[in-house]
C-alpha cells in the first residue's frame, strides 16, 4: 500500500517541479511567406493554397480531356513535363512556363492546355487573396 502512494506522490512532485521550471522563450515561428505582401508579391506557400474548380480530380479530368498527344503514331515520346504558373488574386492563370522540358511539341501542348484553364479559387494569406506560384506535373504516355 505504501509503494503506490509513494509513486503517486513522487509523480505529483515531479509534475509540480516541471510546471514551476521557467521555460525558455520560444523563437518566433519561421514564416514561409511574407505576411505583409505588396500587390505584386508571388507566394509559393500560403495558408490557403489555390484550388482548381472541383478539386484535383477535376483538374486531372480537364487535362485528360484537353491534352492532345502531339505527333503521329510513330512518335513515341513518354515523360513528364512540369509547368509553373501563377494563380492571380482573381483566380486567373498567368506567367505559364515550362520548367522541366521533354520535347518542344509536348512542351507547347502542355502550355496550351494550362492557358486554357478556367479561373481557380485563389490562394489566401491572412484572409486576403494573393498571387501564388503553382507547379503542375503533366505526364505524356502513349498507350
């Protein structure tokens, strides 16, 4: 009987001592994006990332419906292209460019389709819409 009481008292004293130990002030949380943004700041990470209308599944359906495989049946090019673009405050797509290339015809097709995209739900920082850079991988596979 004495042993459980002793363990309980020892546990309570250690918790009490830990509660009274002064804590070091924590360093401010490192911010990944500027909190006070000018009108033209382009963010890479924000509190609320931009969203394609209908979500990512709808984005993949849009790409599948609009991408036309360039070349003929003898042109068998497979690979991934990465297109970088900015989602503006109003949700429009701008500044699209290929950052990982595959083949000039395929790069041009990926850019064409990205420029066809409808308005996105814009990203937000501190409850305000902001410009956000988005990188989109697009796979070309001839089956």
